[in-house]
């Protein structure tokens, strides 16, 4: 059994894999909660890979290391695809792990991985198994928070799963319409642009807001909420096999 941990901006996600199969999935509010959960004692874990987009995780890594062999995923960790990003040390671990996961699903294919979380991250992998990069834009919650933060009168609203109307008939409805329909139009538009350049491209959607977008996008996509965890597991296996 292997433990995969992804520390994001808002949540800590963990999964236990047996081979390539995800057996158990967990979500925690903090690394402290993960350690207190007993996950390390309950399962016969042999190896762990940890990815984080936040700083100051050294104490957590040290505590993990007392109980399990830990691979800290960073820009210098070997991966089974060629990383062509110009500034690899500024590349988020979640972006590269998602790219590896997408490539593992569709090897030797052009793949666009879209992670719809705190930010919306687009990651492109060529049919030659090369990661080129992509783009980053504000996620749904960030759009609502930005409108509230940078204006004096607009209220802070949240995602409305039931809202699909184009025209908002008051200020609150207009904010929801702008934030949500704008994000949907952006994602659909970016996918369309990629398809114009790469007609055979595979599009994989992942992230915390995957259910919201999956139901609303016009373009055909594959959805897997655990793609980044699966990509990290592929990277862990790759590094274990390299040392044998």
C-alpha cells in the first residue's frame, strides 16, 4: 500500500493506493488533522509521496518520516514525461502531477488537463509525452471574492449550483451570472482554441469544482476528481522502479 498526499490551498487530500487502484480517499482541513486521524497506523503503508502548493511543510514532512518513507515531490523529482516548462522551479506540483495523470490516461496523445480549483489551471501535454505548460486564471470562489474585495458595495456571494440564467435581474443575480457564466465561457473557449490547433486532443477535467463545470461545459471532456492523486501515484511508482 502507498500513501499519496496533496496539500492544496484550501484542503489536504490523501489517498491509499494498491498498485494503480485507489482504494481509500480522505479529505482533511489541515496536516495536523491528517496526523491525528490514525491513517498511518491503520494501514500497512510502505511508501508515501507528498506534494504541496503551500510553504512551511517541513515539520509535517519530518513527522511523516518517522513512520513511513516519504518522497517529497518537487521540481527536481524525476517524472515519466519530459518537462519542457521554461521555469520548472516555479511550476506548481499540482500542475505537473495533473499532467502526469492525464498522460497516463491517454499516453502518446495530445492532452489538455484542466484543474478547476482555487485557480483554474490549464496544462498541455503533447502526443510526444512532453509537458509544455498552459495558463492560470481565477477560480469560481476567487472571482466572487475579487469582486467583493476590490469594490466598496458589492457583497460577497457564493457559487449557486441552481443558477444558469444569462440575465441577472438584480445586483446579486448579476454577480452570480457574471462569475459563473464567465468562468464557464472561459473554460469552453480555451478548450475550443486548443481543439482548433490539436483536433484530436483529449480534455480531462479535475479539481474541487469539477462537478459544477462537468454539467455545464459544451465541449466533450473526461472528468476525474482524483486525477492529481493518481498522477502522484504514477510518479511514486516511477521513482520506486528507477531505484530497483
